C-alpha cells in the first residue's frame, strides 16, 4: 500500500476567472500540477482534490466552482469540499487519508498564503510528513506584496515543517514511491 498521496488544493475555475487578476505564473503552475497528477495516476499514487465551497463564485455546482478541466478528477479519485481555509476542518479529509494509510502528503494548489499555508500547518500538526511543491502553488498580488514575494516568503516559512521540492524533483520521486 502506498503511504504517499498528492493533495491538490482549490485549483478551481474561479481562480482563473477574475476580470482584472490572474494568479502569478498561473499557467505554469497549472501545468506543473497537471504533470504531477498524470504521473501520480500512472504510478497509482492516490490523488485527493480539495474544492472550496462558499456562497460566491465558489458556490456548489456553478461553472466557477468546478475544478479546472485540465486536471479534472477521475471518478475513483477523492474530492473533499471545504468551507474554510483549513482542508481538514469539518471535512472527511483525515478519514480518507487514514483509510488509505497515508502518512506523507505532496501538496500543491491555491492560494499560497491562505488554504495552502493553513492546510500544511494543520497536516503537520496531525503528524503527516509534508512535501510542498514550491513551483506548484500560487496566489495573487496583494495590496502589500506582489504574489512572487508572497510565494517566496511562504516557501521560506513552510520549509520548517515541509520539505520543499520542485515539480521536476517530484516527477522523479513519484516513480520511486512504493
């Protein structure tokens, strides 16, 4: 049984639909996630998608709520719907991970300073070994900092609880996971 899963957080159509904003390096990040997803599928690594659900552009069953079609989940893959930044809060994520015997998470997704950061911290506190894919998470510019600096800052902060790897390193690692 594999002890590692790929966790893809909030890569939803809404994130790429804002009229005046686009996620930093969004196309490259989406492509990196897609490559890891396909490699995980090829190697029977469990994939779990997290999908934010709220009363705005993330309202359930709307077009913008959907996971990006480039990485759409397969029927046998897990989709966890959440309402908070913490992917574990009031969701069945922990039960899924425990049921699969998962001890290690490869984390990618959106938004760096919100859901990715919070989920990494909670997962670490819950005892999971984490790898944050440093070129496979993104966000938007804020009024205070450009997105590139936010991402760099969080990579630096989260390396205290997660191993940092590039997509290329993860693609090489996935083939060796048993």
